[in-house]
C-alpha cells in the first residue's frame, strides 16, 4: 500500500482537526447529546429526541477523527 504524502502545514491542520473532533466525539459519548445554535435559538439533539441526527453526527465525528488522524500522524511528509 502506498501512503499519500502530505506537506507540513497540511499535517498540522489535520492534527488540529483530529484534536477538535476528538473532543466533540468525547462530548457525544459522555453527555449523550449535543447542542448547536441556529438563528439565535439553541437546539438540543439527543438519541431519544432525534436518533437519526444524533447517530449521523456520531458517525460523522468518527469518520473525521479517523481521516484526520491518518493524515496527521500516519501519512508521510513530502
């Protein structure tokens, strides 16, 4: 398998996204819900209230953590 090559700035950006999305993933696991603001109102998304949104966000966080972890720590530098 040929590993892709990443420049130094791209690697640091991927590490930053890895840290941020890891914290979001930890929050999803620990609190069992997440909230966001839209048009001045705060919306709470939980597994009981809207399971599709919650589990989609959970899987999306896992995907971003895996991809950014790969490009931030495993891929070779140019």
